[in-house]
C-alpha cells in the first residue's frame, strides 16, 4: 500500500525536460567537428560503393567469388550510410 502511494506521488511530480543548449563558446567548434564527420561518412560511402562496383566489374569474367564479394558489400555500405543519415533522429529519440 505504501509503495503504491509513493509511486503515485512520484508520477504526479513533473520531470523537467530542458532543451539541449550548447555550452557557451562550444557551438561553433562542435558544429565544425560534426561537419567533418559528415563529410568523412560521405567520402567513405562513395568510396565504398565505387570499390563494390569495381569488384563486381573485375569479377565478371572467371572470378565470380570476387564479384559476389563486391555485391555482398553493397548492403553494408548502404546500411552504414543509412545509420549515419538517421543518427541525429535516433539519438533524439532516446534523449527526447
């Protein structure tokens, strides 16, 4: 009975949920670092897809396992790009 009363009281107290605010002076450097990370992911994604395409083109004749390795790498590259594209939404879902 006492536990239920305590739980009811805890639910009645509003929990503050402030908006995220960058510490003074850190907003610009952090945005620069995040921009570098985004640029790195884009470059890596393009390079990964080019490498997969090259493996498939090279493995077309008499190297079918090499072509299959290139084709099997495409979902991994696209998965990594998708994760990077949705990263802020995923983090916001858990912290929002």
